[in-house]
């Protein structure tokens, strides 16, 4: 049985996932679909709280004294590691983060600073504004599409060495599918099980003929790895 797992998340997360896979007995095959680059935020605007929807956003920031609400536990842990002291975590998606804001914050106390990647978190912005919050979006990292599928990943797909592929966001899923198609490897995924971190990601995967698409019970890496189990 093939033990290769295609990891499509960008670095530095790809290496972290690869280490987890190796511990579980799988063979990670790195194929990051995006390349991340931080954008400095030297003078953060005044806000009652900072909202973080990804670990990439947390890593891009230099900490300052402000309450932080993170989309999930992994992002919260990264924010604490960066040096933010007051950090709370939601249950893993935009709706949960908006609900946490509604429960714990008052729109009258000031704006919310939403630190994001370019073109990300527009749905969260809409949810928060519908609840009466003023939202200040600031782009703190850029996410550029990778130039193509790595040669090692292409060889593994062509050789039938890949049993599973992990997808962490709708955009990285779409970029991965484009890279696989551009490499002429669409048929090679017929024996591969696609693992999606959320239903939105699963929807983005439907364009290719995967063996099947499965969705994590909760939108985090631990539950995505739960779908894999051990080889």
C-alpha cells in the first residue's frame, strides 16, 4: 500500500505537518501551493482587539499590548509564541470567531483590527459588520501561487506512491488542482483520497476525479490527521 501523503499547505506549516506525518508512519510529499511573504505593520491602528484567522497572520506580527481573538487553538498558540499575552481561541472557523466576538466584545468599545492575507477573510468582515462592529482590515502577508507542482510530487503521483492528499484552505486547494492539471496528472489522482479541512475546501476539490473526498470533523490539523489514522 502506498504511504505517500501530499502536503499542500505553505511553509513553514508544511514542514510541521510533514513531521507529524512521519511520526505517524506516513511518507510526506511536500507540494506547497502557495508562498507566503510577511508585510510589516509598523503602526497598528487603534482597536479594542486584534483578530487573527491564520497562523501566517500571527507570525507576521510584532506583538504589542492588545487582546487577541484567534480563529482556533493552533493560531492562538502561534500568537502566544509570538509574544501576545491576552489570547482567546474560537472553534476553528469564521462563524465561530464572529460568535466569540459577539459574546465577549462590545461594538461601542471601538473597532476590531483584522490582520489577514491579501483577499482573505472577507466573509468574516461581513459577519462582524452585520453584528455592528467596525472592522479595520490590514494585510500582513501576501500569498502568491507557487510556480508549479514540485518534480518530486509529480513523480510520486505518476508512480502511484500517493495514497492521500491534505488540503488546508480553498485557495491552496484551487492552486493545487491547477498545478496538478497543468502537469497533466489529473488521471493520477483517481487512486488518491483527498482530505479537506472544511466543507468549503472539499467543494474546491470536486473538479478532479479523486478516489473520494473526506472532510475533517473540526477545521484543524489534528482532525485532518485523524482522517488518516496510521498506515
